[in-house]
C-alpha cells in the first residue's frame, strides 16, 4: 500500500479530521511534468515521516471543487494542514531537500 493517501472531494474533510498529525496535501493534475517529478519525492517523504506527518494527494482533474475551494492556481501546489486548517502553502519546490527544509517546522518530532 502506498504511504501517500489518495483523497477526493467526498473524503477530503474526513481525512483532515481523522488525524492529529500535520497532513501535507499535494494538489496535482495529469499532464503536469513538475507534478510527476515531485511524486517520488512525496512517496519517499511519506515513508520516512510516518508517525510525524501524513501525506495526501488530490488529482484536480477529478476533483475541481477542491481546486476552487483552495484557490489552486499553480501546479503542483502543496498545502500543509494542521488541525484541519491550512497552515502553509508550498509552491516552486526544488527537490527533496528543499521540501524537507520547508516542512521541518511542521513535523511532529
């Protein structure tokens, strides 16, 4: 089973409410090259950060209401949620080290 959780409009809020951990959501679309490049980075992060951070993925092609709700204009867009609320929006990720550095303050140690 993938450590990255696939989220939809139907279950998005349930997943946010179902954890006390920070959750990083990747908003992506089919045909987005940078989105595809980020996928293995997120898979690795999800495996290494188990118990400190949850990682989810929303395919916007199938979930346009979430794109509108969170005003997603750039892909990929990552949003860190804490206690079910957006805490930080991350764009222009430059690889695994950049993402880890930007997420560090949100991780449960």
